[in-house]
C-alpha cells in the first residue's frame, strides 16, 4: 500500500500578497524575474506554495543583535 502524499497548499498571487503585506504587482514582479518565490504553473495558472512563502520569510528574517 502506498503512503498518503502530503497535501501542498497552493495560494494565488493575491493571497500571497495579502499574507506578505505587499501588492500583488510585487508578487508578479518577483515571479517574472524568477526571484524569491518558487511557483507552480499549471497551464496559465500560477500558484505559490505555502512552503515557498515560509522559506522566503525564514531566509529574510534578521535575528536580534544579541542572538548573532
């Protein structure tokens, strides 16, 4: 019996922008420049994985000065 595959949450450009507190145009720009976010394309649909958003946040988090 095959193990159940982990479900991946996919977000739209607008959902991603709202979550990150930026404009949808910023998300589109990052996608077009192949910067910051990994995307999933199915035909013309573009979706961003929740894992990609979490990685972006982790990669850009600056620890407090005392923790360095």
